[in-house]
């Protein structure tokens, strides 16, 4: 039974909402008033027409006045259609109240005057005015003025033009009074129930809104706490950088000294072990630096130190640094550098870090193959740029893993990680550095055939990208490349 009532109520709500025009839907308060207005006009005529029906049954000689009353009550059904068609809700609300006044005074005029059994319907006028116009003072005054004018008109007409005598017996008039009072009570009860339901729905909606606001507040607090935790982490890493680097520098420095001493004395027995210590120290220092750089970028503390430098010298430095590792893996390094590339106005150290990370990564995942570095002029939306491609014939990357390789601490799979090493920091840092310098990095790869990383860097970092002034000593002297052939220079570094 409860389910059937709920379905009926929902169907009524859908029917009511169909008549509400789009201009009203956006206004929450006006939409609530329009719903009450529509409920009154859709269901009210069913209740109101019980009065002319009772008059028709009780009056021995029913006349045209009953038909006029019934037509006026039935006319309330027109208002929802007009509202949907043209809107103008407040105008229709005032016209509806006027029509209600007419129906009540019309029945009172023909059936008993001020003692008419239909007079209790007058009480519905202020009730509907409250439902229809709510707290609009201007419209309330308009309703009061309408009621006063109708009452004065009714009094004058009743005084100067008495209504014709009706033939309804006194007992029938009492029955008519009962019917009219019950109909008015039913009408008021219907509106009160629907109004209470509307208030309950509004209260429920407000409870949901309050819950959402509370949730949003909790999220804001959680966000602030997360930001504080992130800042604390960044500050911790920044403070620990010195403590982490100092012992590593000592390990690297002393191992280098031991290697030099072994070469001088000719004692090569411990050289392999010292080289392992030295390589492990360098690798660990590079890893620590990468973690700290990522932390700085995340905290917004990373700055660009802009200077003028030669990209060729940066490439040579990268190749010289990566060559031992490439030789160890049996790889052949190849460099193609277009001499038309001018000097770059940017951050030399970060540019070297970007290229070095990619070349080192390519060499790590390639065994007995080739790693080719190609530099050529190009353009970005912001202006002239240099295109740096690093191609390898290594293990390649599965297509499903490509979207994730630049994410922090992402490794393709456990087997690859255990075989080749890697923590998923280098490429993530490389992407962030490229973004800082106004460039980008992309990758294309085929599993088992190799990968191609494409780095795009502007020839001059835009002013808004420059997080620091030029070097303290002023602009670095512009370097030029002379004595090179006009065609692309190719250097082949073969490994025995």
C-alpha cells in the first residue's frame, strides 16, 4: 500500500514538473511556489466541482448560474497549460486568486449572501495567497487590494441588485453547507499535506547540502594536512641533502684516490673491488640527487639558472659520462649533431641532466646493440627549439606500459627491474625538468625492437620560465662552433 502511494506521488510530481517552464526551474523558491500552484490547479477542480454538483442536486430548478460556477471552477485547469506555454507565474497567480474570489462570491450572491453555505471557501484565499506568492510584500498588497475591491463590489451589487430567489429548501441548504465545508476542508488539507511534504523534501535536501558542506570541509582540512605533510617531506629532504651527500662524496673521493694510488704503485689486485665501490657510490649519489630534485620540483623550490652555452659541449659531456657503461654492456654509441644548431640560452646543468638521463636509460636497457643520439633544429609553439632524439635497439616497452613510464617510481615489471635495475625516478625527473624549461619529452617504442625518446627544448627559455637571474658573474660568454664541416657531424664510438 505504501509502495503504491509512493508511486502515485512520484507520478504526480513528474506530471507537475512537466508544466514548470525552464525559466522557473532554475529558481528554487519560485519552483516550490509553482509546484503548489500546479497541485492546486490540477486537483482543486475535482474538489471544487462538488459544490456546483450539490447545487444541481439540491436545487429543484437548477439555473444557468450553476453552469457559470462550474465553468469558472473547471477553468482552473487552463492555468497549468498557460504557465507552461508563456510563463509569467506571478501574473497567473493573481488571476487565479481573482477567479477563486469570483467563484466564491458568485455562489454566495445566488445562494444566501453573507449566510451562504459556500462562504467558508473565503478562508482559502489568504491560504492560497501564502502558497502562491510566499513572502512577496508587493504581491500580498495586491491580493489584499483585490479582496477589498471584490468585497465592495459584492456588497454594492447585493444591495442594489438583489439576487433572484432560489428554490432550495432549508434542509437542503444545510446539506449544501456540509458539502461545501467538507470540500473546503479537503482542499485545505490537500494543500497543507503537499506543503508539508515540500518542506520535508526541502529539509532533506538541506540536510544533504549540509552533509556535502561538511564533507567538503573535511576534504579541505585533509588537503591542507596533505600539503603540510608534503612541505614537511620537502623540508626534511632538503635538510637531509647535506647529510646524505657528504658521506657519499667521501666514499667516491676516497675510492678515486685508492684507484689513483693503485695505478701509481702498480697494485691492481684490489682495483676491481674499488671500482665497484666507486661505481656504487656514484650511482647512489645520482639516485639521491634525483630524489632531492623531484622533491624540490614538487615543493616549488627548483630554480632555473639561465646562461648561454653550447649544446654540442653538453652532448660530448653526456657521451663521455655514459661511455663506460655502454662499453660494459657491449653497446655502440652514435652521435649525429647538426652544426646549424645555435648556442642555447637556458639551464646548462638541467639540459645535461635531461639528455644524460635518457641516454643512460637507453644504454642500461640495451645489450650488444646501438644507442644513437640525434640533435637537429626544430620549432615549438613558443619559438625556435632543438630536437634531441635518443634511439636504441634495446628491449623496448610494451604499448600498455608507455602511458606510465614517466610516472614517479614506476617500473615496467618486477622481472625487468631485477634484471636491469631502476627505481622509476630518472624518467619522471626528466619530464619535470623538460616542463620547467618549456619543453617536452615523448616516447615511441616496440617491444623487443627498441625505443625512441624525443626531447624538445626551446633555444631560449621564456621569461616566465626563468626562476632565477642569470649567473652571478653576468651572462656567460657566447660559445661558437668553428672549424666544423657544413654537413651533419657524425661521431662513431665503437666498442671493442
